[in-house]
């Protein structure tokens, strides 16, 4: 049987017992010394996976206008890198993806706990989405409740189509929420930081996705 290249439904699955790489194998800023436990996903792996997601998105959505809706703040790195890869594909292949990039800000976490309320901050009038193909770009989806609420909000503006790209999806039991169409990595239900993901606004300036240490949690608790 011949192998079919170009399948799109996969994701990288990180198992529950994956401890991450030792911090000594990589570089990270001195100001986080002692605050981290391990490098969970190195930056280079994030980039390589994002490159493939860009290709999958281009295969599915190429040649039609698209509105990229970046979910801030955590999604800014993933969105910027994803857009760069899509731009490279548009330059170097016959397909192209004319895009508009917009931003929406959500806030639902305090310390490492999800709060019940979803706050949409900033651009609340999304009427420009009417009749458009929309790609929501989010760094992390855990229960999917936030995503479900956001989808409901976006769909009220009657876009033609809505897809979701999530860099990380957490394996959580309560599968009540919405699940992304494009997934980078499926990870265990643990709190990660870096690559724009924060713990009380810290660690966004970390290159890799890392696991925070108890010292780090205590130091930046509010
Ligand atoms: N890290 C940072 N922000 C988050 C996470 C996480 O693991 N889950 C939901 N928001
Ligand atoms: Mg946060």
C-alpha cells in the first residue's frame, strides 16, 4: 500500500509522563533562574510544527480572502509566526492567501486557575467579519469553554466560515467546549508558560514553552 502524504488531522501528542528537557540543555534568561522546572517544548519544535500548520491552512483556505483573528495576549507569538509562514507560502507557491489581521483580547486566568468569567477586551464590534472566512488563532485551549464563548460571540456577526487554530490543546476530562480545527500539540493538563503564555503576566519573554517551578509560582503569585 502506498503512503498518502499530506494528511492534516494529526497533532503532536505529549504524554502525561513527559518530564520535559533539562533546563541545562537550552538557553533561557537569567532572570528566570530557579523559576522553571523544565523545557517542555523547545522553540525550534514550535516553529517547525507551526510551519506545517501554515501549509495545512493554506491547502484548505488558500485563494480566498481571510480574516485572521489573533487572540491576545497569549496568541501573539503563535499568530505572528503562523502569519510569517503563510506569507512565505504565498510568496513561493501558486496559491496565495490574501489576509487581514485583527486582534481580540480575552482574559480568564488568575495565577494558574481559570476564572469563570470571560472578558472580551478591545475590539468588541466585529461587524467587519460579516460574510468573511475567519481563522481564530489561539495559543492554548483547555476546557474549550473560552473558545466556545468566543465562537458564539464571533458567529453573531455572521461570518461565512470560522476555523480555529490552537497551538496547544490540553487533555482535560470535561470535553464540553469547542475544539480547534488545527492543533499544534496536545499536552497533559498542566500549566505551561513561555512563547507569549504567561503566569500573572510573567514569562511571556521566554523563548521556549516551559513548566514553571514551585518557586516560580510562589514568587509571582498575586
Ligand atoms: N499557561 C498559560 N496560560 C494559560 C494556560 C497555561 O497552561 N492555560 C490557559 N491559559
Ligand atoms: Mg494568561
